[in-house]
């Protein structure tokens, strides 16, 4: 069974994963699985959320 992988921030479809891949030891620890959708961050949103160590955001 295939599960859609969707970005948490922009809701872009990143790809799809086989259900067997989720039960292996290679799973992404920050991926949230709800029903048949796995939520993670796409590379664009991940790069946008990177912060510099000296910057403080309020």
C-alpha cells in the first residue's frame, strides 16, 4: 500500500512511500503519519526554516 508524503508547511506532495518502508529501520524520525498521509518537511521549507545561531527570532 502506498502512502502520500506531504509537506507540513506548504502542503506540497513530496512523493509516496510504501507501507513496508515505514516499518523498516530507515524511517524518518520527524515524519508524522496520519491515516494514509505521512507529513514531513520538503527541502524548500526546511531551507527556509534554517536559522543562524546568532539570530534571535521573536
